[in-house]
């Protein structure tokens, strides 16, 4: 019998940024962290994967530093 797999949550803040570190990296990373926490919270409160994905996207769309969910 197989053990139940633990969920894995991945988020991506968008594309199009040049290589290298930028001064706005810490707030970008914090936004990604908040999206992960929101998705995790949705899963732990009984929501399924779609609810978790929706919460992560909502968080990412509210961050002007990221281009996730635009266009």
C-alpha cells in the first residue's frame, strides 16, 4: 500500500526579469513566501488544490513588483 503523498506548492512570480540580483529581490521573495503561506493555509483548512492555487494567485496579483496574472 502506498503512503499518501504530501502536497508540494510551487509559485512563480512571472517572467521577463534580467539576470542578476536587484535591490527589490527581498520584497519579491517575501511576496512569493506570502503566496506559499496563503496556499498552504487554504490546503490545511480543508480547501483542495484549486482553492490553494486560487489563493496563491490572488496574493501574487496584488504585488506590483511581480507580473504574475497580468496580460
